[in-house]
C-alpha cells in the first residue's frame, strides 16, 4: 500500500490500483505485455479491462484454492494397481550390478 497525501494506492507488481469517487478503481498497468493481455481478454469476453483483470485474478485464486495435490490425485490409481509382493531382496549396489550384468 502506498499513501500519497490523502489518497491511498495499492500496487501489485506492475498494476496500480487507485480509488476514485463512486467506488470504481481505475487501472493503470505499467507493463505493456500485461496491459495487452488484459486488453485481449477484455475484448474476447466483451467486458472492461478492469473486469477482465478481476475475473482473471478470481479464476486463478479459485484454481489455486481448488487444486488437489498430485499425491492425492494419484491415490485412486495407485489403489487400483495390483500391489507387488515383497521379494525379500535388498536393492543395494550388488543387486543393481547383478541386474546390469556387472556383478
């Protein structure tokens, strides 16, 4: 957060949010590549640039909140796979040397 006289600004990377009357926040994107992405998304979704940025941020936050760790996603597959019984063999250097023909 940046305070400038009586105004309060919020800055996230290359996006500057500054409040104005009526509750709307003008959007000043200082990075041209980010600005072009916001404009393209806004055009495709037929919405304002600020709504496009808000939607993108909300979608990314939701995606992160709903993300399931890989271990948890793989668990059903692992449960369906037949378990191999323990062989009692120790997987040490001698074991791998014998497998590769070096032993």
